[in-house]
C-alpha cells in the first residue's frame, strides 16, 4: 500500500521515467541493423548476426568476423560449421541470418527463396596418406580423372598397385563425407555424379575426413583447400599428400599441375589449370534478401573484406564479380 502525499508522487514519477526509458531504448535483433550515435555523430552498428554452414568457408568467415568486430565492437557474430546443407537449410528456415554454402545453389532452393552472392573462391583436392609408398610414383605421374570415377562413382575395388603399376595388393580405402556438404557435391560433380552417388566410408566434416586419411596409410579422400594445406606455413597438412590430377593425361605432373604447396594450388586454380569443378565459388545465402545488419556485414565482405582472402588462403572475387554481387545486395 502507498502512503499518502509525497510517496505517491515519487511512485508516479518513477513509472513515467521507466516508461520513457523503455520507449527510448534501441531495439536489437539478429536480422536488423540497430544503431546508435557516436560522440562524433557517426552511426555505430550494434546487434547480433547468426551464421552457419560450410566447413569450406568457416575459417574465412571467422577472420572476416574478427576484422568486422574491430570496426564495430558492438556487433556480435555467432558462427558455426556443419556443412553446406545445414547452412542452406538454416538460412531457408530463418534459423540464421546467413548460411555458408560451398556448392552451386539449386533451382529448387531458389524457388524456396534462397538469395545468394559469391564471396570467395577455393577448390576441393584429392588426398592420400603421406606414408603410402605409392606417393613416390603418384607425386610424379598423378592420377587421371577416370581412376577417381572408378573409385568413387563406379565403386570399383582397386589396389594401389593397379593405380601406380606395381605389384602391391593393398586395396585403396576410399573415404567420403557423411554430411550434406559442398565438398562432396563439388567432387561428385567433377566425377559426373551427385553426393549420394559417392562410394566410400562416410566421415563427418572436413576435419574428420582429413583425420581419417591421415591415420590410414592406405586411405584416399578429398578436402577443401584450407583443410589440405596448413594455414600458417602454406605447406601440406602433416600426414597428408594432395594427389596431382593429371589433367592433360600425359602420364606426368607438369609444373602447372604441381600442388605441393598452397601457393601452387592457388596458382593452378587462378590460371584455370586446375579443373572447375572441383574449383568453385563460395556463397553466402539468406531467405528472400539480405537486410539490416547482415546486409552491412556482407557489403563490407565484398569490399574491404576481400583484402583478407589471400592471407587466410582463399582466392578473391574478380572485380566484375564484386560489382555484380554489390548490385544484388542493394543499398
């Protein structure tokens, strides 16, 4: 119970002040672009952006988030990897603001409202264990596409001896991805199929597939650029070898086909020597169109953010791609 007089006046005044504070408080949501005025009169972004999806884009997105938050410290970015399929599904369901997708966007996804822009490039590479004796031959002659087709699409049981022309009876242990992902779909497309057509032992995630091949001396798999090569040294991840693709089928690895370092791999992609697929664009996706805070973040990625792609081990978009993408996200 209120006491008469001055106590009632204080109570009413408190209610009015609380109401005014509620009305004046800035709104924050993951999809919007709330802001506040800085002392200098500039608009400061604040809010939350939720991102999920492709392992292929995860290292790059983490770096972009770190750099963006240096400029806009009141923006929070929640980023999780789980495969391109998850990124697309989460984006279409509105569970995240941005989905990371490392494959071509399908017509049926566009019909469901998928709106997308490319943000970087990379590639998928066939891998084997570094301790496999067959590497001495494969490092010089590579493998032709048809052999990969026989292993992953036709499901043929091949020995390492059959592949390199020796008397080895050791059977090739083929690995693939168990999660819906861009790497598997891109690799399958190169071989003339779809992810569900790929034979092999299913392993979850890019790190998991790399680890499976690293621990199996007879294993063969495939990995995205930044899981086959060390981000710090630019050399192959310890335990792995990237198998050169004998693109011109002349039985030897030419200088342009050498994939022994990340720098050489990127040069092969940029020059077009490395086939496309498995070289591909990487996309960010949303439902209907990018808006608010997510739109501001992607605009920054397409402009200032492109300077970080090569540092992290990706390939920047062309100027023409950047202009087209900026036109798609709007003002």
